[in-house]
C-alpha cells in the first residue's frame, strides 16, 4: 500500500507544537537581559532625593560599583563593602531588566533600565534611581 504525503492541515498541529517547544530557546539567542547587565558599572549620580540629600547621595553613588556576569552580580557600596549573589532574570523588555537574587530572595525584585549600551539606571527604592556608566576596557 502506498503511503500518502501528509497535508498541511495534518502537519499544522505538529508544527505549532514544535514552535511552542523551541520558542524559548530561539528567544534566548539574542542579547539577553543578563548579557546587557554583564560588565563593570560605576555609579555617577542619584535621582529622586531632596536637594539637601543630593550631594551625599551623589557621593554614595560615586563610590558604588556593580560587577555582573551572566549569572551573578556583585555590588560594592561604601560601608557594606562587596556583596555577591547569583541572580535570575524575572522579566525583561527592550529597555529594562528585572532580576531577583539568591541573597535577597524572590520577592525583592531589582529593576535596571538601560538608556543605551553604556548607561543604566537602577531603581534602588521606589522613586530613587542610581545612574551607572559602563566601564570600557582600555585597548
């Protein structure tokens, strides 16, 4: 008996299943949020503080650094020193990235907004943003 070729109508459900199965893997092929965060970042200023707090907040920002790899983040601040933890991307879009860290737990989301490849803002607390510039390695 001769086998018949499958028709498009019979293949559609199988193809739809394959698309759903492989979509997350293909989506990860672009520059992920973790890759955007990766690098050495230095604080430059703080937004959202009162004028009498601005200088102290900016001084704090200038002493703050972030060093991120695709799965871990280290934050160095005056007073607390360096804290390193693994992180997981909770959600992302073209301009922002939301992560949770093992050290802070799943309910303490951290939001980073990327202005461009070299500049980002970290929402430290509601209404308070710390601006960072990416360190560029010397050639």
